[in-house]
C-alpha cells in the first residue's frame, strides 16, 4: 500500500509544469518579437518594416 501512495505522490510534483513551460514559451516569443520589431524600425533594418507594410497594403489593394 505504501508503494501505491508513493507512486500517486510522484505525479503531484509535476502539477502546473505545463503551465509554466507555456508561460516561458510565450515570454520568449514576445521578447523575440519586440527585438525583431525594434530592429526593423531602426538600426540595421531601418525602413524595412515600413517598406514591407507598404508592399503588403499595395498587394491587398491590388487584389480588390
């Protein structure tokens, strides 16, 4: 019986682990997006974001 309870308690240690991992992935993706947007708006990629946005808008308008 004691072996059963030890087996049941082993799963309790991981409770919430998926939530923490999900949060860390979202946090990392957000940080990467912020860095990418800052790079595209200024610095080495200056003007790329505006140019890309303009091309996308032109493409969408051209479709209609």
